[in-house]
C-alpha cells in the first residue's frame, strides 16, 4: 500500500504544531508496518531526513494544487487540511477534520478525532489521535504545582479560572503557552488588584517546547484543562496522562471519553467541583497519588492505536466504501458547553 499524507504545515513542526506532530507520528508508524509513505508538506519540512524510507514532496498550500503532486502509483491520499473548493482527490482518499469547522464543504470520506467530535458533525466516523507514549517517560516525583499549558490569550482555554484556583487554594501555578500580559488583558487585570499578595504563586514559563515542555508535564501535580468549549480531542492532556500527571477537565467535547473522575483526573461541571477535586488531589497519600498516576499512564491513547484505526479506514475505502453517502449531511452543530468559570473574578 502506498499512502500519501498531505499537510500544509512543517512536518515535523519546529515548535508548536499539533496536526503536524500527528502527521509525523502516523507516518513513522506506517513506515514501521511496512507501508510505503509519501509526505506532501511545507517545503521547510525535514520529515525525509528524520524518517528513513519516506518520500517527501514540497507543497505550498496557497500556490500549489496538491493533486498535481500526488505520485502516479499512490493508492490512497490522506488529507489533513481541507483542499480549496473543487479540488477533490481523483483517487481514493481520506480526510481528517482536526477542528470544529462550521463553514465550507465537507468531503464524503471525512473522519474526526473523537466520538463527540464526530457526533457534533453528524458523523459516526472517528480515529482518536495518539501519542508515542515511549517519548513521554512516566515520572513519579511530582512537584506541588498546577500546570496551565494552552494559549493564554484564547478565552475558551480559561486561564482566569486557573488563576482563581491557584489563589483560592494557595496552589502554585505555572503558566505556559504565550504572553502573560495578553492573559492579564483578557482577565482585565483584576487578579493583580484582588490578589496582590499572592502573585508569588504564579510562574510564567512563556512558550515551551521540547525538553522544557516535557519537564513541566512530568513534574506537575495536575494539568489544568478546564476548556469552555467542545474540545475535539486535547493533545496536551494526553501528553500529561502519559507522564503520569492527572488532568482537570470540563465535560465538554472529548474529555469524558478518556478522563474518569477519581481514576486519572477529574471531570467537573462547576467551580465548586473544581475546588473540591483539587483539594482531594492534594490531600491524597503518596500511595493513592501513585495509583492515580499509574492509571493516567495506562489511559493515554497511543500512536500505534491511532495508526491501526487509520489503516482500517484505508482498507475500507480501497474496497470502494464511501463513509458518508451524502457529504452535505456533514456539518458542525455547536453544542452548548458547560462553562466552569468563577463568578466575581
């Protein structure tokens, strides 16, 4: 089987790039299973130098027609970005929708990245993202701090609730994922005024990648991820779980599909529940916490499982199956999210 992966970004990414990392990990797993792979991606990609046996074709999304770059002997093309209108592949194809896309046309052979993500787009087809767990070593010696690892200036990632938890519980908080001053602006700076004597609890890490990011994921006692929207999957929570770090999440999106309260983290519906859960976590004995930490490691979806799921879809499509009989039925219906946000903040 000759599989062509198409991605407009740099594979693997130099720093941040969730989709690009998924493409890289999937390509590596396919190669290890004896599948022939061509990657069509941004010209700065170094996938060919990092993975022996992969073929690489440079691609500029805004300029090139990817269809002209597909090798003539390709069996199936796997798109990780939607092509411009009218550029549907002429050969068997699969599309992974990685976000919550509420405009534009969907192609019939589209899959999503979690069960909830698929249902929100009126589909039943999905493959969970997966990570190479071996690259996230299990770590037992946690430090007493909570980690925020997301875009600080993206309101739905809910940094103000992370700040409030830290202040109310005297729980040190590491903020990673962007400009601290942008986050202050988003919360109107009120935490500076209301909690002037607790600023020492906050440690700003800026943008973190590679070894620094891994160290934070390993050493944190808890990953804060109370996203106030329908998260399609959540890669950072899986990275934390692989490191043995419990995750605090809302019931929105895919989170309940892999986080079980009291087992590998907590799913909370209110700020009061968040307070109670974090207190419970910090009050655990060393043995109780280690049991939860081990459960975290066991619950992370792996890149091997992801690859198995995609191979199954490749085979179905190569046999002539169309995943959706009517692509017009595929559309995003935004669910009402549970907002876990403290009042009077």
